[in-house]
C-alpha cells in the first residue's frame, strides 16, 4: 500500500493579508512545519536531535503559488521524498484543496548537521532507514513542472 505523509490545515485569520488571501510567508511557514512533523514522525524529534546533538538545516527552497487560499479554507499538504543520500533530503510538497487542486508547491533541500561541529554530517542510521522505507512506500506521482523549475522572465525578443 502506498502511503503519503499528509497534514490537514485550515486558513486562519492571522494568516490573511491585505489582499484578503493567505499571506505568502504563511505558505512557507506551513511547509516548514510539515517537514518538521515528518522528521519527528520518522525519528528526528526535537528531543532526539538534542540527545544526538544533530539537526537538519534548509539549504535551498523554492515555492510556487498557483491559486489563492482564503479565510476558513481547508487544505492538505502532501510530502514526497524526491531524492536523498546519506546526509541530504530533497523534498517536494504540494498543497491541495478538495484533495485534487494543487494551490502551491514547495521544493526543499535539507542537510544533516552535527551540532557540535556545525558541519554537514550523515543522518543517524535510524532516520536514514526510516526515509528509505518512506521513499519506497510513498505514493508514486508524475513529477510536476514545478519540480526543478528555475525562476525567470521569459525573453520575448525584439
């Protein structure tokens, strides 16, 4: 059975900006919180990080906004593990309404860090095993055009 890590949220009043939709910063906060929850469930809780003197840093991120979210709207965030090695994870998250319409995507590269040296370090074995297992069990999707997309204004020529 394929199982994708999914979190359900609702747009709250404090997330609404002057345009009467969810502020762009809140999308990134929510995406970050979902990754933290994923890590917690898969063996890197805050207490485990303290015990191991280990953590993960975000080293790159890209968010694409496709549709507005407004006050009171419920949405789901799905987390996919696109790629990984012994000290990096490449996550792809999508935010959906009605479990089908994608309203935003987030691509993130995370790096494992030894907190005593503040340097890159391999993942703890139990976490690496957990993400390997997740990678094999997650839902298989067709990767969307937002994955790996670079920002730019198309040249129109003169």
